[in-house]
């Protein structure tokens, strides 16, 4: 489901700010809510995190190969501060 949503949000004709708001307020909660009651191996969570990180990069107008350490890093240390 996350892969399908990633493709759809990448093709939207929305401004960056609207993409980020949609991602934070609707898409991420709807994708993350079912994860609370399930258990996955770490490898499956890494795949999911990769898709979510790519969606954030798209919404922020960053290259899809933007370093994840900077994407999820603290703003105090020069990162963007997106939660994992």
C-alpha cells in the first residue's frame, strides 16, 4: 500500500508545502496506524521506512538519494528533523 501511495503522491500537481501537509496529516498516519498492532522483522520495517523517506524527499523537493542521516537528523546538528 505504501508503494502505491508513493507513486501517486509523486505524480500530484501540488506545491511542495501542500504535499508535506498532506503527507504529515493524512498519509503517514493512515499508513502507520496499522503498524502499532502488528509485528514485523527489522528487514520489513527498513523497506517501509525507505518508502516513507522517499515520500518525504519528494514532498520536500529533495533528490531521492538524499542522505537519510540528514533527513532524519536533529535540526540542532544540521539535519531536517523528520521522525523515523
